[in-house]
């Protein structure tokens, strides 16, 4: 089933709950668009998190779950996802979020170890819960920083803030 990872881990590092004043459909459309755009960006680490490394860039590779696999969220996958959401909003959307780090040194970029996160967005009538599992990597971006970065990006897609924090576990 599109959006749901059959092997989602049981040991979750962070659970965050947000209230939302828009429909699940609009929120899911914004999430799909935000993550798709993020796949093409290279950012300085300090734009995403409190840097544990200086002169470091980050690049995201995000995939949408389908049963026991993840598909890279390119234009084709995004369109499939949006068509599915338009028919009927999903209750759960799982993503693999690979974060690649590069150290800028003189005129070279040196690749560093990457972080692998699995994210689950669970949608209710006026709220969304985000569960974050860190699969492996150095944790240069903490689960909380990743959640804050993503929610800020989603909120940035709207004229008003649509996700407001309620709880963190």
C-alpha cells in the first residue's frame, strides 16, 4: 500500500503531535510537495540544525514507502502520490529520509557518513503525529531538529502557520 512501510520500527526516538487548521488532504499535498522540492536542494548544515560540524553541507534523499520498499520521491512518484491523495487522503505516510553530509574543504567537498531516518506521519481530523526513527548514522541532525526543520518548511508553504506543536514524547 502506497505510503505505508510494512516494517516500521517499534522503538521510536521522537513522537511529536501538531494541531492543524487545514484538511488532511491539503496538508498531505503540501508534505508531498515540500519533500519533493527538498530532494533537489543542498543546504548549509546551520540552516537545518545547530551544526556539530563547521563548513558542512547537507543533501536530502527522500523516498515514499510502499509495503516493504521505498521509492525515491521524484516527479513521477510525487504525481502518483498526489493522485492517490486527491482520491482519498492517506491515514499514514511513511518516508525514508537519507541525509548526506559533505565537509567543505578548500575547493573540495569530502563526503561524510550519512544519517538514515524513517518518518511516519499519522493524520487525524485536526492533528498530525510525526514519529521519527533513527536507523543509523552519526546524528549530525537530531530527530527533534529534523522535525522542526520539516514542519517549518511545510508551514512555509502557506500564508499562515498550519502546524502548531501540541506534544513531544
